[in-house]
């Protein structure tokens, strides 16, 4: 008999030990070993009088992940102890059997917040087999359920739910709309671009922020004009995100608008615009050189900084001239830029 077999035999024996702590430790250890041989004894442990033992048993069954445990774990979702119930929900999510979907969907609609969180996480792990039921839940009366569904959908990264999420962009609740936008960004399907562009006009700033981020993830040039407009949004977070997105897309068309953004009142936006211009690269150099003589000192400063990052030799003589700028900040930026070009 091997050491592992001996260990298994001892742990299985400990599942019936009069000491509940020994039973608890045995169940937990069996879960770590992940041996199918332990499934039936652990199913018996689901009936243990001590809730800690039952909690360890549901966790262990989830770790083993055998389909034999599905029905008993579904029954454990109704256990009198909340931690056993939550553990059973989490365990069902690890098994990924079609039979777990309905119990998890029911748990997602539980009155208890912690059960909803556990079900949300479990359904995210279950993945695509739950999608038809989740799409139906986007029409649930409770906005919290609709919001959680968008999160789960994003985890699946499945393009088949694109239309459902685009419809959710028009949900009456801003949290649901924000969740739908984030999910579309996670899925990264170019079919979402039009819907995300529309979300840039949402009255809620967090929805708009998620929309610019998602468009940056997609890197679709179709969004450039809308993102240029978003550089003038009243919320600096949206403007910052738009600058970053334009940098990700890298279209020369955005250079002029990004240079204007170098004078934005928010430092994050100015820095984001500069980084975007550096990502666009050499195509931005002529406009940046011209900006070294702009009347706005902020534009001159950030133009010098960006040219240093780009390291284009054509900018060197213009940066040397900027060393005599009337603004000390521009002089310093030009000096740093030149030193970077020499490295």
C-alpha cells in the first residue's frame, strides 16, 4: 500500500471520527487530494450534524468536481447554514455541468446579498452553458440581477451575446448600462463599436468612461471621430479615457485634437494626450514640432516631453531652440527631451 493510499484510508476513517474537528480536517484534506474515491464518503458528510464539517464537505466536492455530486450539492444550497449554502453554490460552479445552471440562476435571485455574489462568481466559471438563461435574466425586474448578469456575460467573452448586451446599453438603470459596456469591452467584438459609440452620449459619466475604455480595447478606427469629440467631454475621466483610446488606435487623424488636449485643465488628460501622441509615433512629429511655438505654454511643455519620448532626430534643432523659451517649464522639458535623445 502506497503512502497516498494509507493517507486516504486514514482520512476516510476520520470522516466518521466522534471529534467534529477531526471530521472537518479530514474533509478539507480530501478536497486537497482531489481523489474520486472520496466523493461518496464526502456526500455522506453533507448530512453531518456539524455545520463546519458540511461546509468543508461542499468545498471538497467542488475541488474534486465529479458530476456525482451535482444533485447532493443542489440540495445543500438549501442547507440551514448560510456558509454551507454559499459553499454549495461555489462548488456547483466548479463542476460545470448543465444541471447546475438552474440552481445557480435561482441563487442569483436570492434575497441574500452574499448568495448572489457566490452565484455570480459560480456562473462566471460555468461559462457558456449558462448563457441562454442569463440572456433571459437581462429582463429581470430587479436591476441588481441585470447588473450582475452583465458581469457574468463579460467573463464568458462569447460573441453570441453581443446583441443582448447592446440592448442592455439602453437599460433604465445606469449600473446595468455601465456593466453592459464593460462586458462588451471584455468580449472585444467589433460588432459592438456602434453601440459603444452611442454610449459616449450616455447621461451617466461612468457609462461614458467605460465606453471610451472599451473602444480603446477594440482599437477600431471607426471610433476615432467619436473619441475626438469625447476629448471635450465635461468629465475629465472621459477625456482621459478618450485620449488613451486614441493612443491605442494610433490613427494620425487624432493628432490635432490630442495636441489641443495637451492644454487640458486636468493633468491626467494632458499626460494621457502626450502618451497617445507618443504611441501614434512619427506621424505626430511635424505637428508636435509646430506646437513648440504654440502660444499655450502647456502645449509647448508637453510637446517637448513627447518629442523626447519619440526620439526623432528631426526635432532636435527645434528642441534646442526651445531651450530659450520664455517659460522655465518648457526649457526644462526641452532639456530632458534632448538628453533622452542622446541616450
